[in-house]
C-alpha cells in the first residue's frame, strides 16, 4: 500500500457496508472522501459520522451523475473513483427470473459503471495523484468492485464456495464488470483501472452470512485505491493477491 496525500476519492453506494468501511479506511489513510449515496438523509449521516463529504448520487441516472461531477469538479477534482454501488437482484429460482429482472441488475451493476467511468473521465485524466512537482502529471484511478461470483475460475472450482451458488443475473453482471475493467484499462492506459473482489463478507447485502469481517472485505479495494496512481492496470485482485478470472 502506498500512502497518498491530498488524494480525493469518490465511493458510490458508500452509506453502508463495504462502501462505508472503505470510506472510513481511506479517510484514515489521508484521503478526502466523497460519500456517494442515493438517499440524502442516510448519505449525509454517513458522511458526518466519518468526517467525509456527501454528494447525492444515483448511478442509474444520467442527470444525477452529471450533477455529482459538477459538484466534485467545483470542489477541486477527483483522483480515485470507486465504483462500489451494486445490487444482488431478486432471490428466486433461475426459472423464475425475468428479462425485466436482468435489466434491473445490469442497469445497476454494469451500465452504471459505463455511465460513471465516462462521466468522471475528464476529472480522472486531470488528476495529479502521485505527482511530485508543480508541473507533474498524475494518474487517475478507478476501482471496480466486482466479485469472485463472476469469476469463471472460481465458479468452476468445486473447492470454492462460489461454485455452490446459482445466481445467474448477479454472477453474469459481475463477470461483465471484470471484463469492462480489463477493456477500459486497455482503452485508457493513462489511468490505473483495476477490479477488486471483496470475498464472502458479512454485510447487509448477504444478511451477514459471510465469514469475513467488513474490514477484511475491503482489503483489496483499499489496496487498489491507495497506490497513488501507480502499479499495474487491468488486473483483478482479492485480499490474497491476483485472483482468477
């Protein structure tokens, strides 16, 4: 982990769970953190509790994202974008899942990353994170929170818990997030764009069923967000290191 100074970070879906813990840890590491949340009351409460800034953000809405860009740009810009917002989708048998269900899951988990990446691209390109002089150019960072549930290596390995779960829409959406990460890393080589698998973590998202603590679940996210614009791009890691695609 590289300690970074004067680094500004936006985390979507950060009023609870992994996003909230990521915000806490990045503030502790010296970042200025924006809590992005759809619900203004919950978002402001989370920001006040942590000493963060709040911006209203619905990642599925063009106008909301554009307004967030304007707010953050006016406040000085952005160095790190953590695309954390996501949904599990309906908990039903595969035979009961509909096309409308798929549209909802992919809109939040995948299309939102396209929307957020392109909207914040100018600010991230202007980032000076990791620069050492007044005229130095830095490198913006994007961390996409994906899942081992979308890893072909994990879901076909009988020794891994991911292989025991059948959640077609969520798992397909997370595979798409990881592929978007790789392709955007190729398309925007001036940025550092990587994907993080939190692992099976006890949060409200899974009814607190995971064996990992929320701090353990944010290890990979925090690692990627604190590299100061350095390190590899187009990778997929978990808290143990490089993870199988």
